[in-house]
C-alpha cells in the first residue's frame, strides 16, 4: 500500500513540470489570439492614428492607384461605337475562334444564352439577340469582356485586347445573322438567295465518274 507521504512527495516533484506545461498552454492560446486579433484597420474603419480620423488614406498627388492605369491602347469609352482595329474577314474569323473557346460555354454557339454551363444549372446569360443588347455600343461589349459584369468575371487575362475586339466583331456578326435584310447582303449572296441552284439529280455524279462503266 502506498503511503500518503509518498504521494505528497511525488506531487511536489511533478508540480513544477505541470506548472510549466500550463504556462506553455496559456502562452500558446494568447499567441493564437494575437494572430486572430492582430492590430490592423479594416477598409473604411475609423482610426485615431491620423488627424482626420480615417484609416483610408487619400491618393497622393500625381499617383495612380494600383489597377487603375489605363495602359490598354485599344480601349475606348463605354459609350463609343468606334472600332479601333480594321474589321476584316480575318478578324471576324479570329473572333469566332475565341468566342467558341471562352464565350460559348455560357452564351451558347448562337449567342442565345443556352451554353452547356447554363443548361446544367448556372444562371442563363441574356441573349445577344434581345433588343437591349442589340442597341449597346461596341465599347460596352469590350468593357464587359475586359472587366466582367454580374456573374461573369473579367477575361482580360485570357483574351488580349485585339482578340477582345475580334470577339466584339463576331458578336455583332451573330446579331446581324438573325436581323439582316436581304437588301443588306452583297449582290452575289443576294442573287444566290433569290435564285438558288437546282438540286443535282441522283446518279448524275456516278455517271460522270464512271463514263465507261460496264453495262448490264
């Protein structure tokens, strides 16, 4: 049987160890709290460090805020309908290529907002063919590609400025495809539309390919 005096001596011997462990535990908790509640100012919070009582500091004269530098040579105002690059067949085809990669998953191949991502549960974007988006400026579409809008995030990292204008040109081509008038078509296309070629007869191609074929 263990004597009470032996228990007391053991307790006195381990007391410093227990105290040290307790102090380390308390110190660890306090360090954690210091990291969680470190001295800092949240956006637009008051501060008594500056005389005006604000933590947000005004911009210094002749400085530009990070991300506010307009270094895009092809950028135009949102209310502008200008195209800073020549609109050519090559540009439109490049826009079609970029559109199918970056835009069609949400906006759909026809620009009607029925892309695969939208069909599988994401919010449907508006159709490019609705009246409101047919009336927006070229600069507006370019700005949305650059900065994003609503649920759509910015594509400035994925699509360089010239390709953004190629996408704008292709979006305009999509819109025109559903709203063009026959009188707006080039003469050759208008003639093909008004006077379609007669369908080829079946077997005519085979007869030309094998003019000397065996007879039955």
